[in-house]
């Protein structure tokens, strides 16, 4: 087993072309903070793209940033912050959740289409990728999209590339759309709602014209784990709604939202940043003991009944909600979850609620034994396999990372 | 003129048999084969290109769509889907040897789901009808093409359409969360739904904007948004297009994302004012319409900020809407700008390139110079906030040579857009119109990769062929692996 560390796009293409000709499978890593995510693979060689780093161009007035994919997220965030901008999809930090260390890269975030709490309003990572260059499984360098904010020239390949977990092409350059940072933020915290009432309250907030950019609910047990006093202190469930924007607007909307939803505690800008960063990082479920963690994306209004079904199926089930119920995080004791990580019962619970369940954090043995990603309908799965063949006919790029044979 | 693929003689020879077979699937009036009636479908919004289809089929049920596609796949018959036929790129241009599949009968809204803020609609529902279905609930569907009273949500999905509000709220792709798609093989598949994100490849994202070439959309689920608590529009006049362009960059650079930010040049303003009487200033070289939305305090602050930036960039006049009625009037002129230009010229040819915002002034100047070179006038009305230009080249198809000159002028504009770092189309799609310019942006390898995606959905190349790609794809050839030998080409590559 060798590790290849190409320093530019050309060397990347040469490596992949060699692997394609030889039929040797490559695991693409940028360092590996998310190596424990997805199905474990048995690949012969490692393609380490972390040297493909650096900002190519950043034009704040155009809201356009082009980087090489190994560029570290922290460095990007700092560069954007200096210009009063941000990545609106709020890339989450799952290092603690996945038990990994090192620095996240933009390539890894885009490849896995990971988005944080603001996804609800601003869109997912996939919505911000304007264009990219990549090397496909033929070893060919190709590109799609552009470097302007609005473009429909050709198929929208960026959507396909985001969330493909590196199984279609190796990214060598990414252009993303940046967003002005809001001047301030505030969070309304409603105490003591049960799950059903909380999801209904979040829906009312989201249906209001007050531009809620975060909508989460922490049942009492997970609320207690927050590092933010106002959330942990009450020993009760906490329902959170975030507002962002100019100070006068935020204050006005907070009043209006409180009039709509009832009395709430208000968290200021610093506490707001802290608590939503925790939620993105799934911190409320990082309890003691050996756990497996699931990410469920149901029809939002069904979130509480989905959680109920999970609690009925597992004594150890613990949940919290984000995206107004569109995202349910579920932790199970590894012992109770057993060999399949609880997959059979979790997927039985989400069946009929329209959505999908992904096993995020679990030991390799469990992720190898059970489909990590929601099994697709037969026709869709077949199509996906054909798409894969069109990019990587010899299955040398992260083979098996998404599912067996893909 | 751009040539369409040579009709398949064998298919044309079987026309009567094909029509009869289609009638067994879609009974009654749903299959049209008389020349007089077929001419109704001979073009879309790109009127310079006309071709009646071999036969038109207007199915009324999803099962019929599936059956028609399955029949066509088995018999090697090409299919061109059509919504309202407002495409400006010739996306719905029929083929002489093809079935034109009109989706107009699919015009019901199937569900309004308030709790999940979404609407499930049939593909033939108009864009505006979706907003109208949820208006009473304080919600709306954000992408708003100027053609919204006519164009269908199925067409919007196929073109990934935009509108004046997509600067802040995104294009179709950012607002559609699910589709049901009938494949050419006659399978009915669902992508997305009411939930967030895909598990597995984001095929929904690839289907949106695929110009009717990957499948026929039979149902669409869209996200609807709460209407902002308030909105005000500003009409800002500039003595030069450069000033207006610089103002756009200034506003965005200051971190303000308006609900909409549009520019019209003098010719477009004159045409719109004569048509709609919106009170536009006729002395300005360029008119900017900026909409700022949010709560009152926020709108007040934003209006003041934008006014200040406008003055710094040489604004000569600035008016703010004082009522909802006036705000809508300000927009009415903009939304009617294309038909308004249609009143001052027998024909016009609408371009759609996007450029970096900083290039707006320079590109508009260059276009002005080209008017002389091509001997044709050009009106500009466009989504300035996105850098998405809509130069309207005015011509008269009855005057010999004018259409050719208009096309040459249009191509020159699009090449210019690409030269300054932009793209061929921001929202109208490639279609027939820009097909042969694709190589200004993409290499053969780039285009081959896109066509391999097409091959996964439609290996026979029967869905809307002749559009988007300058060369028809041969899937077997594209899938072949050219193995170049086994030696690692650079032994000095660091490994550890
Ligand atoms: C201690 C330590 C120090 C480091 N210091 C530096 C440093 O100073 N500078 C530096 O640049 N890097 C450094 N790195 C490497 C950097 O941390 C890695 O780039 C990063 O950890 C991995 O990125 P990730 O976790 O976002 O993605 P990964 O977990 O590596 O990848 C996530 C997924 O994305 C896929 N993927 C990743 N990249 C691509 C791509 N380009 N195309 C297609 N698919 C892709 C992967 O195959 C995988 O499926 C360091 C790493 C460590 C452990
Ligand atoms: C005056 C005017 C103003 C316009 N303003 C704008 C604007 O502001 N922004 C903008 O983006 N566009 C604009 N357009 C362009 C046009 O309205 C859009 O592209 C629209 O989305 C086309 O919808 P349609 O229903 O008319 O589709 P058609 O023109 O019928 O078809 C367009 C494409 O979609 C495919 N298609 C249609 N229905 C389906 C289906 N059910 N399944 C699969 N494929 C399908 C067709 O094959 C074709 O490729 C404008 C057009 C006009 C005439």
C-alpha cells in the first residue's frame, strides 16, 4: 500500500490515470477527519490530496471564492471573516462526533455535502458550489459550472459532485459563493415544551415573516449537556430559534416572534454563536459511554413521531432536533443497537415518514455490516450505479464508500 | 441558423403506424397529427426557429406519459417535452421525426402542506399559480421569471429558471425539493421529497436544469417561503451605464443583498414607459430598480444605505415607492420589458450571459459599440445583482440578412461574456440557441463527462436530441476506457 501525495491537478490526474489503467482502487483523503464516515473501504492505495491547498482567487465584491480543495476550513473562515463574509451553509465540525483530529478541508465538506443549522434557510453546501475542476475515474481532468453566481450552462454537475463522497471524481479546484455576515444574532429560547409542541412552535416561527435562520429543539437530557448556561441551566427542554441581521431588525423580529410564540429567554450574539456551533457539532449527544449516532432526515412535521418510534424501539434512544424537525439526531447505546447499529429498527421507524436515515458515528465493524446510507428504491439505485460507471467505470475512486458496488 | 439532427427516414416512413399506436395510449383529442394543428407547436419563445413535430401528444395521466415514453423507447422515436413553450433558447423546439409531448393538461396543485412549507404541483401548473395557491397563507414561491403567468413549473425545473428575486432567494434548483420523473425507459422514479438533502447521489440536483434531456417531470414539490414583512422599491437614474454598474458592485460589496436589483438602459426604459406608464425617468442613461425587504426598521436603514451608495456612483435621481401599489408599478415596467421591446421592433433576440458584476459597465459599453458594427439596435434589461445580462437584439426577420446579423451579434455578445470570465447562460438554458457556443466554455472532455450523465438516463439519446450538446453523443464510445499503459508516469512522486 502506498500513499500518493500529488502537489497539483496534473499530478493528481497522472496518479488517477495510472490507477485506472492498473485497476487499482484509491482512497481519497485530505487528511482524514471524516474517514470514519460512510462505509469502510478496503482500497489498495491512498490518494492524499491535502497538498492541493491554497486560495486561488477571492473577490469579496463578487461573493466568489475559488480554492484548491485541501484548503483548510479554518483558514477559509478566517479569510472570509476578515471581509465580513462567511459560508452561509455553516459547515459543521464533526471531529468530536467521529473521534477524529486534524483540520477539516473544504474539499471534504463539499464531497460529503455537510451543512449546519443554517441549511434550513440558506441551503446546503451543494447550493453554494458554483463550479469546480476535477479528475474523473478515467484520469481525465474536467470542469463544470463557472465563477459567477448565476449559471445554467450545461448540466448542474456541482450538485452531483457534492455529496458523492469522492466516488465520482477527485476535486482539484472548487468555486463557492460567499455571503455577507450578519451584523449580529440572537436566539430565543422557549423552555419546557414537549417534542410535539416544540416542532409545532418551530413551524410557526418558520412560517412567520421574521426570517428564522435556526430552529432546534433539545429535550431536557441533551439540553443539560450544553456548554451555554442559559440552555443547560433550566433542567428542562429548550426550543431555540435564531435571528440574524442588523441589530435594529433583529430586536424588532425578536419582539415579534416572542409575541407569536410566548415568553422566551434571549441569548445574545456570543451565546448564540456558541450554542449553534454546538448543535452543528452534535455536541448534545456526545455523552459518556459507547454510542452509535444516526442522522435522520424525515418530513419535518413528522419529526416528533419519528423520535417517539425510536424511543419505543430502544430504551437508550436519545434525540435532539434541528432544521425545524427536518433533522433528527439519534444516539443509541452501542450494546442495545447491536450488530447492525440499530439499522433495522431505525429504518422501520422512518419508513413512511418520507426521508432517510444515515449511520454517522459507529465502529468500522458495524458500518461494514450494515448499509450506512439509506438503501434507495431499486430504479434510483440502478440509475446511481450507471452514473457511477459514467464517471469511474473501473470503480477506483473510493469504491464502496457510499454503498457496496458504488 | 443552427442545424438540427437529420430526421430519421425510417421513423418518418412509419408515421401513420406510430400515430395509431399513440392513439391507443392517449385516446381522443390527445394525439394531434393534422398539419394545421401541429403548427401551434412549431416554436417556443425562440421564434426564429420553427419546426412542426411529427406528431403532438397531450397526455392527461402519468400512466399515459409512462406508456408513451416506453413506446417511443421501444420504437426508437425521439421525444421533445413541452410546458408552456416560453423557452427563449429553443429548448422546446420540436423535431420533424419526433413526438412533441405537451404537459399542459397536468395543471392541478396536488397539495399545499403548510406545516412543511411546501406545495406539490403537477408539471403544467404555472409558476404564478403556485404563489397564488399559498398567498392567503402569507407564503409565496420565490423564483419569479417575468414569464410567470404563462411558464410552467415543469419548464422551470427543466431550465432551472430564475427571476428578479433569485439574487436573494435562489434559482429553481434552490427552491425545488422533490420531483417525480418518468424515464425514457418508462420507469417512474422519485427524487427528493419533503425532506432535506439526498441520501446517495443528488440526482434531483442534476435533473433540475437538464433541459428535458434526462426524463419527463410528472410532479414537482417546491419549498414556499413566508412573505417578508415589508418591501420597498427604489428607482434610481444614472447618467451612464458605468455608474449603474459600479453601484451594483458597491451595494453587494457593502454586504447588502437586495430582494432584487435590476437595470434597464435608455432604450428599454423608453419602451417600458410607453407600454406601462410606470413613471420611469426618461432622461436617465440607465435606470436601476432595487428592492429592499424585511421589517420596517431594516428597510429604512437599507434604503438609506443604498441611496448613499447610489449618490457616490453618480445617481441623478432616486425615488422610493410610497405604497405597495407603487412598488408593484415600479416592477410592472420591468416585468413587461420584453413585450414592451416587442412593440418597438418586429422581432427581438434575447441573450442571457452572466458576467462578474465588476464588468457590467465595460461590457455594456462594448455592446453599444457592437450595435454600429452589426447595424442593429440592442436594448438591455437585466438582473444586475447577479450580473445576468439580457441584451435584446432588435431585428426584422422580414428584412433579408437581419436574422443572420442578429444571431452573429448575439454570439459576439456571448463570447464577450465568456471572455470577461462569465458564462453563456444565467437562466434561459442552452437549448438550440447556444448549443454551438458550448466550446467557448468547455473542452471536449468537459462535454463528454456531461454526456456520460445523459447516457445514464437515456442511452439511446431519444430525449430532446439536438439541444445543449454541439455533437450528438454515442454512449458506447463515451464509456470506453482508453488504457494508456501501466507504468506510473512519475516515479519521483513523493510516496510514504
Ligand atoms: C495533524 C494534522 C495536521 C495537518 N496540517 C495540515 C496543514 O497544515 N495544511 C494542510 O493543507 N493540511 C493539513 N492537514 C491535512 C488536513 O487536515 C486534511 O486536509 C483534512 O484533515 C482532511 O479533510 P477533511 O477531513 O475535510 O476530509 P477527509 O476526511 O479527508 O475526506 C472526506 C471525504 O471527502 C473526500 N474527499 C476529500 N477530498 C476530496 C477531493 N479533493 N476530491 C474528491 N473527494 C474528496 C474523501 O475521499 C472523503 O470521502 C493536516 C492533517 C493532520 C491530521
Ligand atoms: C417574455 C418572457 C420572459 C421571460 N423571463 C424569464 C425570466 O425572467 N427568467 C427566466 O429564467 N426565464 C424567463 N423566460 C424563459 C422561460 O419562460 C423559462 O425558461 C420557463 O421556465 C420555460 O417554461 P415553459 O413551461 O414555457 O417551458 P417550455 O418552453 O415549454 O420548455 C422549456 C424546456 O423545458 C422542457 N420541459 C418542459 N416541461 C417539461 C417537463 N414536464 N419535463 C421535462 N422537461 C420539460 C422542454 O423540453 C424544454 O427543454 C422568459 C420567457 C419569455 C417569453
